[in-house]
C-alpha cells in the first residue's frame, strides 16, 4: 500500500484532494485482501485526527473506495463503523472564516459515507 499517496490525499490542508488520487486509492483495494486491510486501518487511524480537513478528506476517500473499490473493502468497513458514527455528531471549533460549515460538512460526509458502506446495489 502506498502510504504517501493516502497521506497526500488526506493532508491537513484546505486544498481539495485531486480527483485522480481517489481512483488510485480505490485501485489499492483491488491489489489484495491484505492491501485492503492496511488501507482500512490507515484511513481509520487518520479519521481519529482532530483536524476537520483530515476528517472530511478521509470520509470522502472511504466513500469513494466503497463505491468504486473492491467489495472486500466495503465489507470490512461495515465491521468498523464506530469512528465514522462519531463523525455523525462532530462538533469541532468554529472556523473564523467558515463558521460551523466545515463541521457540518464532516457530519454530512459521514452520513454519505455510512450510506455508501451499507449500499447494497453497488456493483463491485
């Protein structure tokens, strides 16, 4: 698993993750079951960071991998949703420029991610 790619995609910055990175990370899930598990563990560890930017990016990566990655990734994520559920009620400090918008974006992304994890019609 390419940790540098995943680290760049979930960096603590306001810059959005480039679209090609989502597809590259989703390809990691097709490499092997071990790669799926490593990616899952790495993303869940990153999700525990306090940064709202990291949380938002990790949730988007997980959602994309559930929709476009190997079915094993989604199946394993179904067993480890505790950290994502915590993001459903995320209350971080309000940003001086954006107010609570980023925190709300994390809550919304967590909801979308949960839906992607438990989606039954996704063809993988």
